[in-house]
C-alpha cells in the first residue's frame, strides 16, 4: 500500500492553529518515513464560517514551518458536483434520503415524539424530491447495532448506532457537510492513513458507515491527543497564543517549533531532546504516540528555540534595521542570553540607540579617556581608580552606557561601541 496522508484544514480561523501545525507535522513525518505523499486539502464547505484570507495564511504558515506538501492544495468548494453525485448514489442505494424539513421542524417533531430515530421522511411530511433550494440529504443511520473501528494509537473504539442521528450530508445550500466531504475526498485522493486530532473521534463512526455504504476500503485511523495549556485546560486562543504567525513574529524558529512539537506525545527512541525533522523521519513510529494530552509550554519552546538560534538568522531578521557587520560583532556577547530573535533588540538595542545621558564619576571617565581600548586594560584602569567602589562604578557605567542595569558583558560591549561613542554617552 502506498502511504498517503493529508491535513484538511478549514479556513475558518485567523491562521494555522498550532494544534493543526502539530497534526500536519505528524502527517508529514509519517508520509516521508514511508516514502509516501503528504497532501493538503482545504475544507471550505462551511460558507458561513469562512474567514477572508485564512486559506492563504494557513498555506504560508505551513510553508514557513517547513512542512511541505506533495499534492494540493485541493479545495472542496471546487468539487461540489462530486459530493452531490455521491450523495445521490447513496439515495439510490437506500442509504440516504431527501428531506425538506428545517432543523427547527425536525426538533419540534422529535419533541412531540412524532419521530424518534425514525428518518423524518417516514412520517409522511418529508417526501423524496429532487434536491432543490431548502432541501437537504440525510444519511440513513441504522437504528440498532454498533459501529466499531480500530485506531492505531487507541485500539478498538465502539459506538452504538442508536445514538447517532441521521446526519445531513448535503446542506440546503448544495454544499456537502464535513462528513460527506471528508469521506469522498479521502477515498478519491487515496488517503491511506487518517491522522487527526482526537476531537474527530466521535465523527469517525459516521465516516465508517459512509465507507461501508459506498463499499469502499477503510483507511487506517490514528487520533492524536489534543494539546493543553499548562493549567491542563484545552489549548485555546482565549488563554494563549495559538496562531503560527504569532510564533513567527516573536522570533521563534521553524526548526525549533518542529522539534518541540515532535517531543509532545512522542519520544525519540534514544531519549534525545534536540533533534532535526530529518532525524525524526528516520526513527518515527506512529504506534508509539501517547494518548495522554500533552502540555504545550511556550517557555519550554523558548528554551529549545535558544538552542537553534544562529548569527545568520539574527542578521536576516534585522536586515532592514541593523548592519550585518555590527550584528556579527555583537552576536558573541548576546548569544547565550537570547532565546528569541526578538530579544536581540532588548539586549543589544543600546549599541544602536543612545540612552538618556547620565553623569558618572569623573575618575572613571578620565580612565576611559586615556587607556588602551581593550576590555582587560579598561577593567584594570577602572579598578585602579575606584578601588573598593569598583562594583558600584561598573554599575554606574553600565547604566550610563546601556540605559539598563543588566545586559551583555559591559567592557566587551564598550570595546565594540568604541571610545568616541562611549565617552559621548558619559
Ligand atoms: N476540516 C477538518 C478540520 O478543520 C478536518 C478534520 C479531519 O482531519 O478529518 O480540521
């Protein structure tokens, strides 16, 4: 079997959600591990929830993350005839029916127990008619028995059919619902493994029924655990940054994000914490994904990001602002203290912008005015004129030159800043 995986984001949010980035990474790695293909499909059939520009932002975030697709993006809105044809096939086979009932009407009938799990057409109010505006197609879900499927990560999962409502598969606007769209496309696109978030588990029995009604071979299912906030609640945009573009703006690096996501519900067999996606592809194994929902900890990601920072990234990030030569000189002084690209500014901004002017003790200024411009020599010169007060004098000098009480090594910084500029600040 050729391995084909996919992600199927809906363009209904601001950008790519970090949870979707996580699912994308696992799908990508699994496909690459098996010399297969990774596909992107945009599920844009919920017209009322579409967000302008969302699709483009999702695609560009995936690209930035380095999670490249082999096929797509396919768009469901461009495939409407396919879904309609398949829905009509189900009607012809007796597995689905046309219905003109509005959801309100159906609920009302349910309340009055005019219908139970009886498809509404049986009560005589809904007739079989051609799909016109205002009518829907519903799946005829069996009223007894169970639907079972196997999940690679979770084992067998069983649902009672009587608890599953007759699902709408084609809406009154002519668009398919998620259930029909996802099954028709996963089949036609020959998706072999469906790896997605656990929030879709309860949809899966409806999909299994559809596969059975069409007479199609089932794909392999794997439902990934959902990410949580450090306080164990479900990761949500109300509590934490979740959009990939936010991480990008903050100066997180794609390779660090991929590495961090990789470690969430899966562990490198050698217990390594820092490893590349190429390495992950070599040793990855889908069965060993854990089911406990992992915590997504931005602080931990920051720490990991620090391991991936490189001089050339800082140069690129600030290319419109600071010169390459200057950044290269400063980098050795700040690299141990930086975790995010954006932190360069708060650590090293004083090299470029003068803080408000401050007086310092005259003997220190004089010492700096006449000694050789080398940090060891400066240190000795300042110590010899300040004696026991050296510590205070250094702090005073730091604040005067950098505008802050903490920062990179002071005298090495002065060496880069130069005598003229340093004295001008004192
Ligand atoms: N369109 C669904 C989503 O928004 C796809 C779920 C699936 O992978 O089946 O995530």
